C-alpha cells in the first residue's frame, strides 16, 4: 500500500482552460487560432520549467507589444484558475483522515504565484508542492518523479500518482510509482484515497 498520494493539478484538482479563456487569449493575440495554439504549446515546456519569464515566453510565441504581453499574462492566468470544488473537498477529507498528500504540477511561475496567493486553504494540505517552474523539471520527464521521491524520502513504489494524461501516468509507472489515470471523481478514486488513511 503506498504511503503518499502524489496529485497532478490541472485536469484533476484544477480545471483545464475554459473555452471562454481560450477565446480571450486568441482575441488578445490577434493571430489565426491554429497558429496561436501551435506556438503557445511549442514554447510552453520552457515556460513551465521556469527557464523563461512570462514576458520572454510570450515574445517567443509571437511579436506582441508590451501591452499585449501584459494582457496575455493576465488572461493566461485567468484561463487556468478555476478549481473543482468537489476535488478540493476530497483533498480536505483525506487530509483530515491523515492521508499524506503531495502535488506535482507543470506550471509557470506567474500561475504558481497566483495559486499560492489564492488557494492557500487547500494547498496547505500538501506536505510537498512540486511546481515545475520551481524545481526545473516538468512531467513526463522521469527526473520530476525522482525529485519528488527524494524530497519525500520514499521509494517510488511508496507513492500513488494521480494524473489525467496518459503520457504522464505511463512515465510515472516506468519509474515505479503506482498510478491512477484520472477521468473524473469516481468511486474508484475515493476508495483508493480512503485506503491510504492511517493503518
């Protein structure tokens, strides 16, 4: 039985970008939608890993004005800021029951700062918060999972990793972690979380 549940953030606890948020970004950028998203994701890895600032990232995406960059940073944060309150409730119940929780998220610095300011209530339940921009490693790089294991002082098979992306779950499994592909808050996840309470 694992000792710690290592959660992903986006697509599990926080929601993916809403269509309204995506539309707002495209409108500010003033680029063809397909071109915008191709460049957005192509340069995102370096941004998530903390290798570039928000302004540097947006300059790589396209030749935006300073005003556009400021608006894009703000709109990008807003587009990723909605959380699933049912998942937050599960985390709070798990923490109250003594389940050990950790977090591993691909997230840029500006967005990480937003979550630290506005979501302290439930972030405090994680004994380890591994934001990619702070540790310089992003999923599915195996080094990101090894980093978490070292910080927790646990072998990989003592962790249960919960993520909504197949490639991240597969990478964690290859490292030796137990895994759960998240497709929603179902009874299977509730039971797995409950099983990790004090024994």
